[in-house]
């Protein structure tokens, strides 16, 4: 599998720019996993960390689900891997496969894209119960870019540790 990553436009309206940057970061995470076996995707960083590329993909499925479906769309659904709202469960990819993790992540990304497209504006309001406050779709989109950018930095280091691949 080779991920196609399209750079964001230099000029666009706010919403299109935010969509493009978020998709760029989504594609970056996928790209960091290209060409690796399930075992390589499960390789952990350095002890005591259990972080792996597959764990990051699973985590981002939970993050997409939470911010778009639970917060913006106000769906009363559990996390993908935890009925107790334990986000750490997603990081344990020891028994996971690429197909299982990527199917869950890609499904959540599609839900997120649909929710964003159907929203009247970036000013649509959802509720973040962990913070106890209302938030706009604009904040959610910015938060998601931040979340991906941070974890893509982890993915850079993890990928380099697996097979020496660096860059982009």
C-alpha cells in the first residue's frame, strides 16, 4: 500500500484550508506505516513505552470518533476498543493487525469527514464532557490537526526505529 499525500493549498478559504491540512496530517500517519508488516507496525519504542505505529493508528481512530461523533454529533457511543472510556487501551496493539486497525481508523475518518461536510459552518457547537464545556467545530478541527501533528512526530521516530526510514 502506498499512501497518496496531497499538500494543502497555499490559498483557500478557512474551511477548505482546515480540511486540507487535516487530511494532509491523516495521510502522513498512513504514509509512516506504508510497507511495514503487522509485526513491524507493532514494534514498540523504548521501554517503558509501549507506543507503536499500530497503537497510534488505533489511538487516532478513538480521537476521530470522540471529537467528531461524540462531541460534535453528540452520539452516545463507546470508544472503539474500550467500553470504559479508557483511551490507553488503544495503544496496546499487541494482538492487533494492520487490517483491523486501519479499517477502524478509516471508518472513523469517513464519519468525521461526513460530519464536517454536513455542518453548516465551523461555528457549529458540540459539547466536550471531559472539559465540561461547549466547543466549536473550528476548535475540533484545530485540535485534530494538533493531535495528528504531535503523533506524526512520534510516528517519525517509531518508523526510523523500525527500518531507518526518515523524512517527510
